[in-house]
């Protein structure tokens, strides 16, 4: 028995020794990784080294104007963005999707305008409306109604309309035009899906990252996710708006802005590219001084319904077959409705 115990002890000592020798290798591998701290340190070192040329660059009138526009857009937009993200997380986590299923009419054609109008009392940005619409479809709500809600909620909720009023002081018709054009577009797209949509185009959504979490944990996870994503796109949008205002030749903007058709198409495409959150896009649109109110209205109607981040989110939630059909149709219809409403309310 004693003899048989010794080899076991030797084997255990051998494993411990092997583990001890392997541990520094793992630690060394971890030391070799480049993380965010290392990147930040490198950036700070570069800033210190090139402090003089950077100071000269930032002291130019163009750079100072760029910084002023960028900071002003962020300062005005961030409170609306944060408030909208928090409310969106509350709705996504604490309000059961079955409530919406019971609240909607059973007839799909009637459920579409009701779901569209629900965006008035259910605030949230487009980042939150996509998972909510996915949950509605998963709980048995007709896809047409869920898609109408997806389009309307980011555009006609009270936070967005209030932000629009703040961004366009003295122009209450911009608020009315945005709400009306967005509501019409959402209803029309819902009815269009009823007429032409196919169930096989939609892949039923699932959000495994929130499964198994408590409500408060899921709430904070949703808030962190939406703030990081929406905030990042807001920064990019503010940078692009400042760049357009400062570095793009004003004669180009005046030429595009003075041509009604080109101005509308330019800002509609710009809304897709910039991907600014709906709580903040009104401030970006207001800063584009050389474009008409109708072109700015197209920017405000198109942006919350289809942009680059929304296309990616819709493709990830409902599938690529859905996104490649739904996005172009939404863009075209939103532009037409915005121009029509802009002409009527001018």
C-alpha cells in the first residue's frame, strides 16, 4: 500500500510542476495582448509628442468652427438620447409583449394604424424599436402591425417630437409635418406588407443575450447596449454634420439646396449614411442651413425608418431576405410621403 502511494504522489507532484511551468506562459500570452488601455496610452503618448502641430491645427478658424458645431449638436442631443434609451429599455424589459397582442385589433388591416399610433405613447429610439417589434412577432402579433410600430415609434414619440420642436424653434409646422409624414409612411408600409409580404421572408427573432437574466439585469444590459450603439452613431453623425458645415464648399451645398429635387435626395441619402439616432437627428438637420425645410423633413422621416445601422439590425433580427426588400421600399415611400406632406403644409 505504501509503495503504491508513492507513485501517485510523484504523479501529483509532476502535474503540479507542469501547471507551475505552464502558468507563466499563459500570463506572458496575456501580457502580449493589445487592449483598449494600451491603445488609449498610445494615443495619449502621440498627443503629447505632437502637441505643437495639433495645437496649430486646432487653432485654425475652420477647426474651431468644426469643434463648435460638433459640441453644440452633442450637447443638445445627448439628454434626449439618454432619456429615450432608458424608456426604450423599460418598455423592452418590463412591459410584456403579450400586452400589445391583447391591445391590438384582431383584424390585421385595423391593427396596422393602431400599432402605428402606439408610437405616440411608447417612446423609444429605433435601436429599441427593432427588438420590441421582434418580440411582438414572436408573441404572435401580425407582422404588418409589428413593422408599422417599428417604423412609427422612433419618429412620432413625444421625446422625438419635443426634440424636433427644440431644434426648430418658431417652426411648429415642422413638428406636425414630421409626425404626420412618419405616421402615414408607417401605416402605408404595414398595409403594403399585408398585400405583398410573405411569411417566409421573416426569420423569427430571438434575443439570447437577455435570456436567463433578471429584469433589472436585463434592463441595465439593454441600456448599456443601446447607449453604446446609439451614442456612437450620434458622435459619428455630429462629426459628419460638422464636417459638412465646415469643410464641404458652401457653393456645393447651396447648389444642392437650391435645387428642390437634389436637396431632398441628398438629405434622404445623408440620413441613411449618417445613421443618427432619432432623438438627435433633428439637431443635425437644423444645422444643415443651406437646405429647404422639405429636404430637412425628408431627412427626419427617412432617418428613423431606414439607415445603415437599422438595416444591419433589421437583417440580424428578421433576416436578410426581409431587410433587402423592406429597406428600399421604406426609403422610396418615406421620400414620397415627406415631399407630399412638405408641399401641403408649406
